[in-house]
C-alpha cells in the first residue's frame, strides 16, 4: 500500500510516499535518502521491495527538488538535506504503523553519506545502509581534463556568488556526454539517463545549481561513521569511478559495527540492472531484519 504523505521543514512542505506492508501491526521503517540531484521516483522500486519483505518504507524529495516545495529549484544544500532527513525520521516515528524504536536509514550516493551523518547524531536509529556512498571526491574525475575541471569550478564559484547575492542560480547539466559541460560527463552516465522513463512519475531533471558541490568539498562522512552506535552496511561496486571503492570502504572500516559488501559492476549498475538489484536488496533486507530484531 502506497500513501502520499508530507511533512514540513523550516516552513517548507516535503512530499513523499509511505509504503506499508500488509497487516495492522507496527513494523520497522526504512527512510530512503536520494542523492545529490536525485528525486524519489528513482527509489520507488527499492521501497516496493522493502515493503514486500515486511518493512515500511518512506521515499521523499528534498526541498527544492521533485514534488517538494522550496525556491529556488534544483539547489542541493548538504545542511538542508540533513535537516530534511531528520524531519522525515521524526515523521515516521510518529506514524501509527511504524515502530519508533526500529527506524532504519538507507541512502544512495550523497544520500548514503547523509544517512551515516544523521544516524551518528541520533542513537535511536536502528541501522544504516549506505549504497555507493559519497565520501569525498576522487582525486581524478574520469573523462575530465584540467580545462574541463577548471570550467566546472568556475561555475561552482559563480553560482555560489549568485546565491550570496540572492540572484537566480546558474544552472548546469548534472549529466552529459564525454567532453560536455556537466557535473558528470561520462558515456556510462549519459547512457543511464537516456534510459530513464516514468511519464508523469518522472521527477528528475538534468539541471542543478552547482553551488552545492562547494559544501561537498568540505563534507567528511567518514568522521561521522566513527561515531555510529548502530550497525552499518556499506554496499559498493568494484569498478565504481564516481564513488570509488578506496573512499567508500573507509566508512565501513571506521564504523564500530561496519560491514562492507562489494558487488561486481560500476556506480550505475545499481541504477540500471534489476537482476543485480535482486541480490543487493536481498542482502540489505536481511541486514535490516537482523538489526531491527536485535533492538
């Protein structure tokens, strides 16, 4: 059963969907956190799979993205997204079908970093799954020349300055072909967005205010991982170039109760390969059930 829900953060309405398994008893609930410029429609399949396995699941859009309010649009804000997740957790803890002592966090890419960070400050979180999580930018971005890197950095600084002055954001594409001006410009990323469908449910837009990348340069979720009191499962791809294994595994290594699972494939395999996802979600569901049973 899927129900549209909403909650308010700093006077702005966040919109999402709550998926509930059959029955009337209180159940554990997974709060799913999307990535840098993502939207909740990319996570519907995960939520459906969790609900089919007895877990409630909440997906939602951060402020200024998708169906949630907030102006200007398409502006990623690390601190703001962390607040959105905290309010999402508070919302499900107050729901009649959710066991407030068994709230779980799941995050993808930047959302994985957020899930770790929020849980580090909330000892009531029962467990965390961080999937292909952000833990700092790679030293070398695949397919990006020094000239292209300087161009993106100029856009970041220009957009940040416009934000300080209260001006309209300077938007750039999130994904482009190799050599194009975009946050991520690789052939695999471009192939991925060419396959995106959804009709009226398609919320994602290939446009983002790059000022958010400036904050990410100083964002270190590995420090938060060391403070986690709950179990952490980090799911990564062996050939990931966007969130490389050498940086993501640090989260599992630093967490007192961290586990690492490495799967064959790349960053985008988690988005595109549904058969691959069967195994990933089975592993994550088993982890969540074990963690919530131990609470």
